[in-house]
C-alpha cells in the first residue's frame, strides 16, 4: 500500500519523506548503538533494514502522511520546482537526496541505506534532555564532546504543522527558490536538508545531531562526501538559522550586532551632495546674473545637456554683438564648445561660433574704422582697407590720400634701388640693402593693388618691373652655360684651336637633319650657329630648331619633373641659355622664351633662396606660380610661405615681422587659406597692441585690456599683449578699495577672462571672484524656506570653498579672518539648531543628525574639537 501511495505522491513529497526518514533513522541508529554496545552488529543492521516492522516507523509514516496532506494545500510550495536538483545531486538522479544512498543496490533509494554499524567507532554517551521538544545538537565547545538533545518519546513527537510560526511564515521552504523568504530554521523542527552547508558556526549543531562522528555516518566516502558544488549551493539558499528566524531588520545586520542584542544598532543618515551645477546656474538665471551663469556653466565640462541648454538660452542675451559690453565680449570669447553629439549641443556651438565671429568683427571694425583710418600710417590704412573691405564705412578721401602717399614713397625706393643695383659696383652689404628697399617697394605696390582696383594696373605694372630687377640682381648660383656639343669641330694638337671636321655642306646638312630627327635641338642650334656665316641658308634650320626647342621646353616646364628631376632641370637651363644667349636665335623667339621661362626661373630661384632669404623666396615663388600655376610651382610656393611664417615667429624686429605677414597675406591667398588667416591675425595682433598702449596712456584701462587680450588671442604663440594686460589689470586692482561691490565684481569678471594674463594675477582674481560669488550664493540659499535642511548643508559646502579660496586671494589677514568669522558663525547656527531639534520629534532628531553629520564629515575649517563633538552628538542620537 505504501508503494501505491508513493506512486501517487509528487516528487517533492517523496523528496521530503526521504529526508525525514533518513534523519530519523540516523538518530535511531545512534541511540541504538549507545544503548546496546554489546549487541551483535547484525542486529542493528537488521533493525535498520526491517524498518516496516517498527512501531516507531509506522507512527512516523502516519505523521508524514498528515504533513503531506497539508503540503498539498499550500500552492506556493507546490509551485516551486526543485532548483537545487542540478546543484545537489551527485548521481544526477531526480531525487535530491539520492547522493545519501547507494543507488546501485536498488531503484528505491529509501530501501538501501548503506550504513554498517560494525565500522562505527565508539562515541561518548549522549546526554538526553527531557525538556526539549525539538531534536537537535548543542555544542558547548568543551572537551567532553557533543550533547545530544532528544525528544522524550519519538513516537509522541509529531511533525510540526505547516502553519507553525516557527516554520517562517507557515510554509515549508525546500530551498528551491533563492528569492523566497519562507525558510525552515535549520536548528529547529524535524526536517533538515543535509545537502545545504550554511556558515560554520550556525551549522555545527545540525552536523553533530545527524553526524555525531564522521566515521559513523560516512561508511562510503563517495556516498557521504559530495563534491563542493553539491555541498555549497547558492548563498541565498544557505541563509544562517538566526537570520531565517528573524525576519525583521536585525536579520541583515552583521554577526557582531546579532550576537549582542542588548546593543541598539546605530541608524544611518545621509547628507546632501554639493549643489548641482545646473541648480546653481538656474539660480543665477533667476537673479539675472548672466555673467555668472555663463562663467560657472563653462567651468563644467559641458557634458551635461541641461547645462548646455541653459547656456544656450543665456547666450541669446547677446544676439547683437555691437551692443554687447566689453566684459561680456571677453567672457564669450573665453567660452568653450560642447563635446556632446546632440541637437542641443549643435545649436549651442553654432550660436557660440557666430557670436565669437561677430564680436571679432566688431572689435576689428572699431579698430580699423576709428583708429587706423584716422591715425594709422598710410601703409596700415591700405593693408586693412584691402584685407577687411567689408569693415569700411566710407573713408574714401582718407584712403585716397593714403594710396597717393604710399605710391610716391614706393616709387622713390624702387627707382633708387634699381639704379644702384644696375651699377654693379656694390659690395655685398650695399647690394643686400638695395634689395631690401626694392622688396619694400614691391610690398607697397602690392598693398595698393590689393586695395584699389582702379589703380591696380599701374601699381601692378610697377611691381612687376621692380620684381624683375630684383630677380636679375640675385645671384643664387652661376647660370649653367651652353655645353659644347659641336661634333663638327675638333681640337688640334698644335695650337689648341678648333677646326671644322668637314667642309662639305651636304655632310653638314645630313648631320643636322639627324640631330633634328633625334630631338637634339640644343646641339642643332649650337652647330648651325657656328656655320651660319659660312652657310647662310642654315638660318632656316636655326629658326626651326629654336621653335621646336621652345615648344618642348614649355611642355617640360609644365610637368612635375621640371621641379623634381635633376636631368629635366638641367635640360631646361640649357634650353633657356641657348634660346636667350645665342645671337643667331630670332629675336621674337628669344623674347618669347624670356617670357615663358620667367615664371619657371623665378620659382627655381625661390627654391634656392628658401633657407637663405625666405622673404625673397616667397616673392619669387608667388610671382613664378602666377605665371605657371603648376603643381610643382605651387609646392615650392607652399614651402617658401611656411618657411617665412616660421621665421617671422622669431623675428624680434616688429617692422620686419609685420612686413612678412603683410606679404604672406597676399602670397598664401588661394594656396593655403589657413596660413593666410594666421598672417592676418598676427599682423592685426601687432596693431592691437600698439592701439592698446595708446588707450592705456589715455587712461582708458578697460579698452587697453580688451586690445591687449585680443592680441594675445590672435597671436598666442607670442603673447604680444602680455605686458600691457598685466599693467592694466594691476591698475584696476590698485583702485579696488575705492570701488563698491558691484564695480569690483565687474572688474573681476573682466580680468578673469583676459587672454595672456600672467597666472599669478589671474589666479588671485579668480579666487576673489569665487569668494564673493559664494557668499552671495550662501545668502540666496538661506532664503530657501522650503528645504532648509538641504540648503543649509549646501551652504556649508560652499563656505568650505570660500575659506579655501580666501587663502589664495592675496588679501590681508584681516580680510581672510572676516571670511573665517562668517564660516564660524554659520557652524554655530547649525549646532544651535541641531541641539534644539535633538529633543523634538523623530523627524527633528533626524534633521539634527543630518546637521551633526555634515559638520563632522564636511566641516573642513570648523576645528577638530567641534567636529569631534558633532560626531559624539550624532552617536548619542543613535545615528552613525
């Protein structure tokens, strides 16, 4: 009948029965051994195997049937599948307790419990307690061995009802779902899952109850020693007994706190984080402090979308650059772009770039239209008028005067230099000086042509003539001579003179025709020129060879080999020498050759002058490229421009550097636009510094700062305006005592955004601004009556920064002490409020704990004594 019942039972019920029977049998064996030491081992074995004849077993079976009937009513227990099967089954059986038995003996693991009592050693006599209802083991850790606590009558101790509160919620938990809190206490009740191994201290009693001695309960090592995975399931399945029986908060506390129930655990209390950047910016927006919103928003890395959105909104206050004040201009020029890749960031970046461009234009327009046109030199007037034509507002009369003045000066320099260079009696220094004067004249002609289209033709013509004279005066290297390839002549041994090898005109014509066929036009010209007087009909041959040589040369000059291949360069030099040096070449072909070769020869001259004189090299390469426009010529022009730009960076003479950038503004146009912009910026930076110095002398300190700062922004490598902005900033700071708070902040806002200001001065002003802004922010936070606790904490965070920054302001000790006094007063107010709250409601006590904790943890400048007192007061309130 039992077998029929087993068939009807679910696997889970069979699993429970197996576990209970196993435990009970193990306990009976221990008792039998102790009470019947002299009995033969076979008796114990027989009793073990014949369990159906035992009255106690029958009673247990009856009790189990009752428990099972109750279990069927419990849907939550029925719904849980045995998740521990895969973790605790050594033999891969469907029965989770199969590893306790020897499955090779029978299909029914409950029938063959492989325990041989003859192999069990003697154990100490157990002490039977008749006061306990639950079977268990207690270890008093004495050398006398374990104490077995057994029920007075096994037959009279039924299994606890499933609704027993001791079974954690009235349900049997089989350890199948690690998220289920209804767990059977391992130290109480009659059902215990031996496959679970809790932590060491809490599992000793159960181990000693069911396994008093390792050799008693483990006759077969394979049966009783499952692998580590079987004996150590998930952590949640092995919750300590104490935690299982204490569902309240104390279950989760450390062992030390659990073992000391008399000590009440300290409650945790959290403090507010420092104020978020966005919240601070919103406050500045509400107070119309646009400077601070932009300044402190820019301090963030602009990776916060809300911050970027707010800055974008703030920038709309300056949609008209011409009406933007000086301080805001400098602030906007200092803002960074966001690195976010979203629509809001793109809108912000585009608006910022547009504003910066407009501000730069406004500054330049003011400089050009007001200062340069009215006060600048004629050369500067023409340069800026030609470079920034869109910035001019009339001023035609002034510019016409400047053009005439500069033209007259250039003519004078060019004529004198040309006359001197034609003299050929100059030493090297004189020749260099006249070449420099000629370069200045060429530059002036270029500025006039660049500005004025109506005078462009005249200025351009004069420029070209001056450049030709300069080219002819430059001795880069010896021009290659025409090689003597005349095969019709031979040297005699007597007088070292040449004589004709042949006198027959037919033979000569035949030789020249062969050379023409082979494309040896230079040799044709050489040989025909030698016999043209003797044979005038050779003039036709000379003309034909000249035309073909020029045609071939033009083709070669337009190839990349003209500037890279040494043989091609040598051939072109020979061609030019033949076409322009032989008098027999027709004049119209010789003149055309000079024009065609002019650009190429200038580029070749430039290439050889790049290291020696990059200024001349740039002029020659630019003119040569204009004539040829080949990739080879462009490459040499690029190289020359770069060389001049690098040299100008290290030029100590201001005039030389400005002239270099004036030249580069023209020569790099259309070839390297980035270099053009660099040249324009650096030339303008020199002009800004000069104007800033004039403004400072006139008492316009802020105007001087703007021009000096802009000069440093345009030419950061040189920091041209560094001395100017340092002097102007110091002047503003000297007058600080005479100014009210608003004026001071305005000056600080300007200074902290200066480009090129020395780090020491700028750092001091940054910290002064920070202190003043923090004190304002703390005062604003105090007005927050909706969340006083949070705002007060954030105020303390800010004040820590204020005291820290005050030490770096350069202020006097008295001024620093005032900041510390405000800090101390703030701490005192917090302590007084916390003390009042500490005797109030639970909410008040919690608020007091918050104050104490923030002072103890974040009161950096409150002093160790105050921080320690706050920490002690926190503990007295029961908080950690």
